[in-house]
């Protein structure tokens, strides 16, 4: 297919980096420990269950594994409520199991990234228990965000902030232990929690908090981990004086809207849309960058290979790029790409904008379509409205078109895996797993489900344990058949063993894509956009020593002509007329 004379010329949007660091082009696979593999049969995944299945990830062809938290935790937020940062929760195993996992991954040639949760601890953390016991004005309280309440008796929260999970961001404590049980039980100070009540925010003005996290970094670096995914990296520092703010920040997309997600209207005043200010005082404050400079220095004491990855819902992309300046973090998740609607102009814009922002600071661009906080992309892309999607889908909600969703998901993945930079995969997406959209409400565990007064279904539907064997109890997840969330019966056909035998399965497409990406060095190439039509995303990935690879995704309603060259891979069957709707092809040209 040739561009017509009025089409703009191909545009160089990314020049390959001269640096060859592993993390600039790595494919990193997210393991959600609760749901990957269960060795001890209690229905909850564990570290030995991961270690014994690591071979399957090496075979898939990923370069690194990122583990969501496995630390000691009451699991009020799936482990993002940490009670002890230096220990493994007994549900998941022991420190020796963590060592064995790291060693096995390294043996198999994969790096290991662990999750670091510095914005808040669990309310069961020794520090928080001490803060409650020691009372107002104590050094223990100074590690958290305790404040006096407003109102005559301090009965009003210190400001009007809302929790990301819905509801008030402040909880009042009892400061008269003798009064426990009486109507005066909660007569004390308030503590801030941007998430659940069980996740008190740390005070990052405290030198002790800084020292503690430097020490935690060293604890895990000494055990051999290759990096940290930093939870809520944009949240640690709050605006001085904690000013009122009537906006509401949405998880992952970060949009600071004022409409509010809190639906528990009895207890939670919804913010007023007209009062929203531009920028939230709880997120993306300039002070956070000092922290990452400090941490970068700690990492540099080890070797140049350890990394920090920012989970920061920050807009616009230029603002996010500040987290990956040369003396800060190495990567930041590209949620802009994840939340982009299934529309060619918007996807093109996201791709071009991502390179512009990251290249300006010398950082790699990352790509991601699914994780443990969003509806799986095989379902999200099958909804009438694509984009970030709802926070969970329930049986009575409009259901995704499964076939359409999967077709688009595979097309989106093939596009993403051909782009220079580092790509993140979420466990199960290689099986084309959909969201569990009919989960019984009584089984939901996500705090967002409770805190929004059930207005949001929450994230349980993307966290269902993986199907490994079609014909085994719990589809091979657990030897006893127990599973902390039930797996849909239809997942028998999606089990890994079935897909291994089927050359046309999503699993084999992912394997082949990762193999070709590696062989062709797609992750380290330069990229041009090609003007092949309004409803098409077309790019050319070039690098010295091999012919260019054209990647074309058709998001229009008609097939589009196949560019000249050899078809290396396609996300679905090709038509005689060319590339069908919702299909991606990789084509190797002759130049
Ligand atoms: C982001 C994590 O990905 C999410 O799962 C968690 O609930 C929040 N941070 C709070 O830690």
C-alpha cells in the first residue's frame, strides 16, 4: 500500500537509545501472589507455588517477574497493607521461600522486582500500634499523619479529603483508653488514609520514615532483588497545611474529577463539581522527587542493574516523565496508554506523546494494558465504551462482548509488544483470560466494594486464580481444589495445558510474539509512524542489521490492504482483502 500525495510523510517518533540497560526493553510479567499458584492447598497462592511454576514464565519468554506484595499483612487490601516489610506473610511462605524464588528466577535468566508500599502501612504495623498506644504528641504519632479534628469537640475530620476507595480519608481514634467501649470511645485525633481505614498514611516529613525505607530497600537488595515497583509513587508528600480539595482522584487514570466516586451518600458527602481545583494537594507534589533521588543513590551503591518503577497516576505525560529523570526512577507505568480508548487517532497520540515525554528525559517508555487494578483488557475492550472502563463488572451490569474483547486484546497486545521500550504483562493475559464478570457479590473482598457503598464492584474480577490444567481440581491452581475466589467453569477451555496444544491459542501467539520481539530487537528499535489511514495505527520499527518491521493495527470497520513484505505474525486470521478490523500484523519489509 502506498501513501497518497496528500498524506503526511512518515514521522520519526522515537530514536533508539544508545544505552543497552536491560530495563530499557524488558518484558516484565506481573505475578499476583494470591492467584498464581497454590502449593500448600489452602486455596491462596503462595511463593512455593510461584517458584514451581517459574519455568512456564521462562518458556513464555519474559525477562523479569514483578511480584505484587507478599509481606506480612492482614490482607485488607490484597497485601497493599503491609504489617512487616521485612517478612513474608505465613499465607505465602517464609523468607527462605522468597530466597528460593529469587534464586530460581535468576537460574532461569529472569530478574525479580518486588513491590514497595511507602505511602502507607497496615494499621497492624508495629509503628501504627505504637502510635495508637503512645498518644498525641508522641514521636510514634509523628511517623503518621495524625491531626486534631475540626468542630467544637474535634468531631469533624481535619479536612474534606476523600479516600481513593470512596468515603472519608480520615478516621478518628480513641485517645482515652479508659473510655474504650463507652460512647466517648472515639474522642481523639484523626489519621489520614488515602486508601482504606486499615492503611494509615506515613508522614514523609519524618527523617525516621526516610531512614526506615532506605533500610527496607537494602534489606531486599541484599537478598538479591533486581528492583522495586513503587506503589502510589506520587502520593507520599502532601501539600503543606493539607488544604481542602473537593476533587476526586481515580485510581490508575488519575483524572482529578470532582464528580466523586463515593456513593455511600448516607455517610459521605459527595464533592461539589463546581468547587474542584486544578491539582490535588495529596498527589504529585514536587517534594516526592527528593525521595526518589535518595533511593536512586541507595540503588547505585549496589550495581547499575537494579531499578525503581513508578506506579504514579499522573497527568500529563510530561509530568509523569519527571519521575524518570536520570537521577530518579528508571521506569514509570504508562497508564495513559492503558486508558486510551480503542480509537486509532487516540492510540497514535498516546504512542507519540509517550515517546516525546520520555525521550526528553532519556527514559524508556513502558507499555501496559492490564494489571490487578483494572478490568482485564480482554473484557475492557469488549465493552461499548472502551478506555479505563468501570472499576469491576457485576452480573447485572452490561456484559462485555467476549469475542470482540479478545480479538481487540490480542491486536492491542501485538501492537504494544512491537513498540520500543519495556512492556508489562499481567498474569493470565497470555491465556486471553477475561474478567470474571459474574462473581457472587458475597465473595467480593476489594475495599472499594464496601467503601463506595457497593457502587463499584471493585477489582476482584481480575484477580481470580489462574487455570493451569483443564482437568484438575481448581484447574491446577491448587492441589486440593480450593480457590479463594471461584474460577468460572468456562475457564476449562482456557487452561494453559489446552492452550499449549493449540497452535492458534493466545498463549502460542504471546510466545511467538516474545520470541520474535527478542530475535528482531523490537524493544530497542527506533520508531516511525506511517500515514496509512485514519483508522489505522501503523508504525515502522527499525534497527541496524535487519530489515524494517511494519506494525499495522486496523481499528476501522473495513479491512485495509496488507503492506508489502513478509507477514511475520498476525493477531487473527487475515482476509483476502488484507488486514481485517481489530487485527494487528507484523510485516518484515525488504529494506
Ligand atoms: C495501588 C495498588 O496497585 C493497588 O492495588 C492498591 O490498592 C493501592 N495502590 C493502595 O496501595
